[in-house]
């Protein structure tokens, strides 16, 4: 059985927000994604609510029957309270700056170890699985194991950028990071710029990969091929 596919629906909310109103309806899209075979739904609310709004997250909680993954920076008290209120399957902690366009780096789990240990403890006490965003560096993965996190999410932009140039070189650091995670008994998630071209090779090479979170590429593909078809294409790549 392959890794699980969690569909990030932020881009659906971006499209909705560009015109106001409620078209497309993010709740309906989440229901449809699950019906079409997605293993989970991911959202990443940001402080300015430029795509997913905090109200959306509460609404989605009522309809997500698969795994619900909420991403965000726990330095925002409002985000922490949202997660504690909603009680998702998983919270993924990402060190985003408030106005950041998209995630572009993982935690320095060595320097931030004590802080991460404290905030992870808050979520785990509430019974929520915790994953933290990390770069594919063995030392950072090893340090992540000291924070109490359940999983790490490997930040895959570097892999995606270099995949078409030399996929063997592009994947090397990720295999090493995954081996370190397995050695320290950490679950492995992955995300950022994974798409139909690079996903299959990544999933084949990463030992113990449990879940990928994909939004931008999947939603873009859906414009051409349809949402139901695209979800099946991505799931097929994960097998």
C-alpha cells in the first residue's frame, strides 16, 4: 500500500476569495475530494486569511471524514486555539513569516528544540498527532526526534526543482533524511512542489513514506483533467 494522499485545498479558497461569495465552495470541494479517493484534506490558514479562512476550518471539521491536517505557524496564538478547538487528525507546524507567499524552509530543530518541545506538548496533550516541517538534513531530523514530534514533513522544493536535471542527485538528501527519521522512529510525510511528474519516483525512493500533501500542482492539473481523474492519477503515482 502506498503513501496517503492529502489534498491541500488552499488554492480553491484563493479562487473563491478573488471574487467574493462562495464559488467555488471549499466545503463541497473537500467532500468531493474524499468521494474521489483522497485520503485526507489539508488546509494552511494564514493570519491574513488570504485563502483558507479560520471559519472555513471550523466548517470543514464537520465534513472531513478522512484525515484532517491543519498546517501553520504555532507562534500565532489564534492558530494554536484553532487547532485545539477543531481537534484535527494532525497538525503540521511550519515556520512561516506572517506575510510569506508560501512555505520556503523547515524548522531549525537544533536551535528551536526547546520551543518545539513545549508547543508540541500542548498539541499532543490534546491527543493531536504532530508533524513538523524540516529540510532534508540528517542532523535536523535527528534533532526533531528530541522535540517529541510524531512525524517530520520533508520540505521537497529542492527535490522538485532539480528532479528534471538529475533525479538521482535530487533525491539523495531525502533518502538520507528518511533513513534518519526511520532510525529515530519518526513517521515521514512530505510536501511542496510535488506533482504528477516527480511524485512517483519520490514515493518509490523514500523508505517509510506515510503521507504527501499536495495542493497547487493537483488543483492546476484538475483544470485540464478534472478533479476526480487527477486524484486517481496522483494516487496511482503513490503506488
